[in-house]
């Protein structure tokens, strides 16, 4: 175990973990599910979930990884000191990683396609209606989607093959600061749009009538999805931490970055939505329809659109890499396979599963099954929250006070008790209520 790879320091870890957390979940999914769920009240529930459920479970996963120094399945056994059924959480996590990455990579492919269209100046030459129809026409074109899906998986494979220091760390260190800079620039730009005020109102004023049981579960599920929780990604990244690295503040830093970036992305997108009279609740197409239309109207919009889609592609890539790493780390250790072989093997398998997602988007899937929607719903609304619930119970009850003390130190008694009972009772209960409520109401 002495030769296990490690991050070069805490900053490297924070950037890599933020790279995992900040992704399509922030730039694409958060704005559109906020739109379909009516805004402010949904955002508030989501923020509560990050604080009460997300951060404690983030800490628990970090601890399991850091102390286990193993992949997401075997780390449970190391910290438990025995063979234990709790390792099943990691096993389901591997399955979740495959399912999530299969559709995630398809959306990543759409982003690459939009980046390509930006570079060749396609949006600049077209009318608003045609721009708006771009995503729809891409949906019908399964070959084009499959091509970009392949490129996207290829990029993720390329980074993961490099390993922890020369792959994950190296790319996150460059790409994350670039992403934050571009986004902040866009945010300042959006404050000058007429719709900025309404955008803020939409995100931060509460309209409880709009919130449903399904909406609450979606907020809970998204808190897991956006922090990359509930399936072992943070366990895996945590396993590359030195055993002494401080965890609590590290977790809060990552959660803060992730949340801030989601809110800023939401503010930018809804400013455009309200300025140009788009439909806030238009669903998954939201980002792909709104932004190119804005870009054509901007001076220098040609460049802005290139930079913007590059930003989203980067965010997606650093997240996809963390999903693939969960599987590769497991396969490499468990089957003693070379990293490059394990990465290629799983890259290929996941690409193939993603073909089902593409076909369900283009309307050609076997039996008309919506694989894309099912994989997304199944993982983010059930596997991740339930995985997170179990991790929380494992941390609170099985590892207990000793683990908590390791995280918060001996002096801070109130913090220790707070973390202990949040992970024993509060977080599991909140998740159970959200999932149970949805099942009863559906
Ligand atoms: N958090 C990423 C996003 O918001 C997606 C992601 C990466 C993820 N790794 C994960 C989601 C692990 C769930 C589990 O886009």
C-alpha cells in the first residue's frame, strides 16, 4: 500500500474534488430542474440539503476513503476491519457509475457538438428559430450524437489513463481555475442584462405552491448528484489523500465552490431566459437553446460562445473523469489489471451502454424504452440518495465517535456531537422522508 498514488497536497485535492462536483449538474441540470420546479422554493430545499445532508455525507465518504486507502468497495472492509455487507454500497456505486457515465457522456457529446458549431460559426449565420431548433435536430441525428459521445469518452479515458498525479491532478489544476474565471466573467456580463433582476427573483423568492413531493425528491437527489455523493466517487478521491489531511474544512470548501458555481450558472442562464422571453420551465434543452441565441446578439459573441461551451465541456470532462476513476480504481485493484487496460475496457463498455441512451433520445431505442431517462432517474433519485443514507448510517453507527473525533478533533465537542447525530439520524431521516414521500405519492 505504500506505493499508492496520492495528491500532491490539499489544494490539488480540493481542485480535483471540485472538478468532480462541478459539472453538467451545475451548468445544465441545476438551471433546468430549477426552471421546471418553479424556482426559489426548490432552490431553498436544495441549499438545505447541501448543508444538512450533503456536507456530512461528503465528510463520511472522505473519511472512509482516506482511512481505507482503497477503492470504493474495499475501503469499507478496511475501515470496518472485516469482510462486511456494507461493501455492497460500493458495489451498487460501481453500477451507478456505469449508468451515470453512460448518459453523462452523451450530454457531454452534445456540448462538444455545440462547441464545434460555435467554432465553425454556425450560430452566427442563422436565425433565432433555427438556432433554437439545433438541439432538436441533433437529437434526431443518432450518428452525430454517437460520434461526439465517442470523442467525449475518449477524452475521459485519456485523462484517467494518466493516473492520479499525471492525469486527474494535472488536468484539474489547469481546467478548474479556467472554468471559474470564465464563469465569473459571464456573470458580470449578465448583470447588465434587463432580465438580471427577474432572474434573481426567480432563484431566491419562495413560491411554495410550485413545490411538489416529486420536486422535493428531485432537490434531495440533485444535492447528491451535484456533490458526486452516494456512490463512492468521493471515497475514491479521498483514498488518494494522505492519512493526516484535515477533512471537515476541506469538505466545506468543495461544497461551497460547487454551490456557488451552480447559483452563478443559474443566474447567468435565467438572466438570458428572462431578457429574451424564453420559457424557464422548458426542461433539458434550456441551456442549449438559450445561450447560443444570446451569443449571436453579443458583440464578440462568436468568441463568447466558443469560450462558454468550452467551459461546459471542461466542467463535464472533469466530472466524467471522476466517475470513470471509481470503476477503474476498483477494477485495477481487484483484478490486478494494468490501469490502461482497465480504463480502455470500461471506457468501451460505458460507451456501448451510452448507445442505448442515444437511441432513446433519437427515438430508435429497442421497445421504445427511455434508457436515458430511466438511468438518470434511477441513479440520481434512488441509488445515490439510498447509497448516501447507508454511508451516513455506516459512518455514524458503525464507525461512530472515533471517526467523528478524527474529523473534527477533540476540542470541538459541540461540532463532534453535531456531526455524530446528523449522520446517525438527521441526514438518513431527511433522505428517507424524501424518498418515501415520493414513493407514496406516485
Ligand atoms: N457532480 C457532477 C455534476 O454535477 C456529476 C458527477 C460526477 C457525479 N461524479 C459523480 C454524480 C458521482 C454522481 C456521482 O455534474
